[in-house]
C-alpha cells in the first residue's frame, strides 16, 4: 500500500528488544492511533485532520512499517502488553484511542485489559469478534484486484493505495506485514473467541464507525460491539468500504470530533 506523508515528527524508540517507529503531530489531548494491517508508516490526510484537534501519536506496530519485528509478540495479548509498555515509555497515564480494523480490535483489547488507560475509544470497522455466522473475508487469499474491490467503493482511489503493478519494495513490505498480521490473527482467524465475554470491562465512552459498503467485515460485527460495550454508539460512514480513513477521511474525523465535543460538553472525558 502506498500513501502520503504530511507534517509530522518521526522518531524511533528502543522498546521491547527492537526499534519502534512512531509519528506524532498536533497539540491538545493525546490520542493514540492504532493502524490497520496495511498502511503502517504513512502519515495520511486523515492524520492531518485529526492532528488539528489532538496530539496524535501513530506508532507502527512491531513487525509493520518501519518497526522491527519482536519475536516475543506472537498474539494479540502480547501486542496489548507491548502498547501498555509504550504508554509507560511515553509517560502517558491515559489517552484517547482510535483504531481501525486490526487496530480497532487492538484498541478494544487495550480497553479490556487496562480500562483506566483509555479515556475514550473509537473503533473503525474493527475485527476481533468470533462470529462464525458472519465471517470476515480471507484477505490472505486475495490478489490485489480482489483486495481493492473488498476495501474500497471508489476503485480509482483504490489504485492510489494498492497498485496493480507493485514494485519490489512494495511487495517486500507487503510480505513483511502479511506475515506479522498472520502471527496476530491467523489462528483463530481475525478474532479472540473470549473477547465478547470481556467487553463489559470497557469503561471508556465508545464510538464505533462503519463503512456503509464494507465487503470485508460484515456490519454485524459492529452491531455486536455496540451491544457488548455499555452505552456504545454505532455510526455509518456513507460511500466507503472497509477503509473510511482513506475514502472518507473528512467525514470520519468529523464523526470523531462530534463524539468528543459531546463528551467534553458532558464532562465525560
């Protein structure tokens, strides 16, 4: 996946036995952005819009983007503890969290494991729930054409992110990220079968955003998250698929902004 880079500060941290790449921009309350399985290492228009409202901290997960793979991380629980260590390293007692797809699942797990660390929770088309009657499509088996069709409504825009003729560097990066993703989400596939029993532990105000035409993860997953997290809200982002951050960054950030404005008015976060 290709991308764009805006105004931000990039740094590398020694953490967990390797180098971790992190991007940061903006001012105000700290917001941790947890990226999906693809797109690590890129600062997108979505990030710029979000940084107009928050101090946005966007790490590459270990094994993704420019971050080293950490061999001790071979499942979602390990990744959760890595991020708890990262928050401690950054001196952050609590943060707002926004996560997309894989990152949405990770965000939910963080809020389950350490509720006090998550001031508010926004999940965008998250995976993570075990719903055999509403399976997640197998992206590991998809070629680039199939992946574009599954992720995007706007196929011309999709070509900007998933090239039909990727370079060797792009292929190598994709291989690295697919293998890292597989370590987290291959078996069981894209879920934690125990998560649904634990979501009652989430205490943060929660917003779930869903692309109206997501052909990768059925809307039923969003509906189940809404039912399992107390007072969670589910909103649909029109005219996009599984990647609202890429297809509708403005609408996505507007929805996040409205959510936080309401919380601030209530003194809820």
